[in-house]
């Protein structure tokens, strides 16, 4: 059975924009490259033709991947106010061991980008937070040693 792909509304929009760009901009460029490479003559020794065919295969595979992603998307709203941590929430928490506050947004694996403060719902930190409330102190178990955090706010 196919697994749902968890996306925020913003994430779904980004996927749709990428798909639109691939179909309406990149695909026609690749077709033009193929036509130009074919015009060069002997296809058996034509490196430009081989490169264009490879690029076409990559573009078509990505289009198929994005279409599948959209068809299996489960949209989570990031506007819902909640007293418990859920996917789509932004959570301010304190790492008790190092006494440092951090803020992360819990998103689906496809949208995860730690450099933007977006972590996957499948990460150890997010798994530990899901379902917890403000002021809860949680132990996060990672590969190394566990650490404790306190949830300060949920948005």
C-alpha cells in the first residue's frame, strides 16, 4: 500500500511549481536539444544526442515523481492552533543540558530542511515532541546519548 506523503500547503505549492516548470519550461528545452542533436547526423557517435536523451530521462523521471507526490499528498495545515505538538507546528523549546532555546517547524520528510529550521516528523526530536504540551519535559533518544528538552511554546 502506498504511504501518504505529508506536505504543508506551502510545500505542496512548491512541488506544483516545480512540476509546472519542468513541464512547461524544461521539457520543451530538452526536446529542442534533442532536435538540434539529431540534426548533427550520425546518432551512434553523437555525444550531444546521448546527453540530451539522458537529460530527457531525468526530467521525465522527476515529472513522474512529482505527479506521484501530488497524488499521494496529505496536506497538513500550519495555521491550526493546538495545545499539543502536531505536524505543521512550530515549536520553541529549550535544550536543558546546554540551556539553549531553539525553534523548529515539524514537517513531512519531503520538506525537511534543517538549515531552514524544518525537521522531519520522522526525526528523533520530532517523534519525541509529537503529542506533548507546553512545559512538558521530554527525553530525546538519538544514536548518541539522550538529552532532555522542555517545550516552551507551540504555534
